[in-house]
C-alpha cells in the first residue's frame, strides 16, 4: 500500500535468489541518458549487487551508478555496502561519470586479506573507486536493479540500461525478472537477452 | 607447604576424576549436537510443513505493518500503519507493544537509542471476528541519532539502521500470526539497496516435469513475501513460445494452452502478510488426445503490485 504521492523503491530488477555461493560478479554497462525532466528531489540508482545473510540480517554489496545523489544534479558512481555489524551503511569515494561512459561494476572475494571488494570503474576516464566490506558472509543472491526515489512519472527516470558481458565465479545465476507495477512509470520491462551474461532494464526513455 | 603423600595422591585422583567427568560431559554435548545437526528434515517433510504453514496462514488471525522500511533524515518524522485481520478470531482485546531489537527476526528487547521515539495508536482495543483493525505507527527522530559528518565528495558512513519489533497479543487467540518488524534508516541522503533487502521473491520447486499422456503430476511454487504485505497474491499460468524472456511477457509470445493439457494452481488469490512463505500446488494433467512434445509455461506471480515470473517446461511423452 502506498501512502505517498511519490514512489520510491526498486522499480525493476533481475535476480537470482536460489543459488549457493558467488565469489565474483563483473558487469558492464553504459551510463544511460539522464532523466528528461526530473523534480529536484528525484534520485535514481543503477547497480549490480551481491547479497548475503549473516545472522544479523541481509547485507548488500553494490557498485552503484547514482543520479542526483545528495542533490548533485549529475551522474556519479560509488561503491556501497551495508549494513555492517553496527547497522551502518558505507559509501566509497565517488567518481565522475557522463552519459555514454562505459562502466564496470565488480564485486569479488579477495583471498588475501580475506575481504569482499566492491569497485566501480569508468572505463572512459580510467577513474576507479573501491571499498572493502570485510567478510560479511556467503554471497547467496545476485541482483541487477533500477532503484528510484521520489518519482512520479517517466520524466524522473533514466533511459534503458544494458548490463552485458557479465561474468561470475562460484555459482552462475539464472536471471528472473521483477517489475513493481505500483511505480507510476510506463515502459518498465526486464529483458533477459541471454542467460547469464546480458540483461536490459527498460524504461520509457 | 609440605603435603602428606596420601593427601597428594587423593588430590591427584580428584583432579583426574574431574577431568574424566569434564571430558565425558563435553563429549556427550558434542555428539548430541552432531546428532541434532544430522537429523535434517527430508524434503518431503519440509514440503508438508510448508503446506501446513500456508494453510494456517490463510485461516488464523494475521496482521502486519504496511511499510516495513522507513528512510528518513535525522530530525524527521514519518508514519506507517499496522492492520490486524481477525478472521474467525475474537471478540478479544488486542495489545500492541513496539520496542527496539537487534535486527529483523529478533525478539529480545534492547534499549531505545536517544533521539528515536516510536508510538502506535491505538495500542489497545477490542477486536471482533471478521473485521480489520488499523493502527498508526509514528516514528520521530532527532539529529543526535546520526552523529556522523557526511562528506559526499569523499565517502564514509552514509546511514544507520534501527530495527523495531511490534508484538501483537490477541487475547484468547494463541494462533494469531501478527508480530512484525520495522526498519528505520536514518541518513542525510538516500541510501541505495537498503529498501530492497527484504523484497519478495518466489521459486518453482521444479523447472521441468515429464509425464506420459493421461498422467497427472504436481509441483509447487513458494512465494517468500519479505517486507511486502498485507497484499493480495494472484497467480496466472499461460503457455509461451519460450523464445523471448521478457517481463511483462509480450502478448505475441503467448500461445493458447492446447486441448488435453490442464494446469491449475491452489491456493490462488489470497491475502498474504510479511515475512512468510506461501506454498501453492501446481497440478498438470494430460489427456490422451494431447500431442506429445514440449510445452513451455510461464507462471506469473502478482503480489503487492510486484510482478515476477518463472518458467515451467512440461515434457509430454507418448
């Protein structure tokens, strides 16, 4: 049930929640067109992610393409993870990203010093940001998602995002789609072009 | 200190006895635990339990919070709601208590942090059978709840989450499934990912089944509701070409189910609450006039406005 006039949430995603254990996930995508005419409080996120389930509850690790984070009015990229054992969420240092830039989002297990690393890289500028999450648990779930905040129509969301050339170590996902029909958006569609390496998250733009 | 030899011997014997008893107790505990660990449930037992649990969830009084995740800035106030569906339960007094816990699924009370104030209204009322009762939960925060400096151009701690547990007691209705959890994320700017940590998801127990003409076979679909609810669940099963994998599925990819192939799912069209598994039985029947071959079915689940799907391949042998 939605009590707000504006919508916030994971508008669409591809997911695999029935796997055993992932240790590496690399995805490539181009920065899509910015929202055509967004309200000032709109924020959009695009990411690939791992999720694990330690005893304290789920933990997510994600290289994130951010639109209008903290009111920036532009695209930025940053690795994120959380919550930690103190229920805190962490963001790595941001990198600059422009429409059309080629991005690499990578999450992997670093055997020495036994930590998960989360990295976003702009392949056009070679700028990279990485953050380490320690060892929160076995990565059981994988996601690709468009998450939005304060949207009320198609003017608030970016163009299509083509996650391609995806590779995995450990398990291999069989992607499934999920669309939130509560979102006040047309054109949402999760297209699994080929398992497991290419998925397009469509919007109306 | 000089000690008599006999006294020394008694001490030694005593120590040995203590060690032997200690080792015995530890071994007993170890093997008991191993025994417990190895007494895993069979898949059949697990399935029977899931089906029984689903049946209970559809009949006993249930309740849940409408929006189990709230993000807000330090100093902001937000509201959400809780609804109890009494079904056959009542009349009886309902008491709601809300307090802080370590995380979702925990029930042990913790001290509420300075700067977080939570209330539920009404917290006590008399409930009648076959009625729904909604209470408002108000969350107020103050700036000291997130004492970190955030420099957006550098990165760092970007948010802090608190979990609350809502305990709902429906007098005389011990089977009520009405407790729930509420996550509060306090942050200066939005945090990606956090809102989706408990999204609903589902899976088919088998992605393909093989049967002969005239046979009937069953499989199951389990929906885990996560933080979605109270919402209606509905399932739709149709045949597709199997060539394009899109969600929503384009109309041109849908095919008519041939005569002689019948597919049904039960239960379907029901109210679901948060943090539960609902397992439905899918029955596939074939009759002798059906052409042998492969039929790809798409099982669409609608829940709380979310749409997801799964494919079931039915191989029909002559």
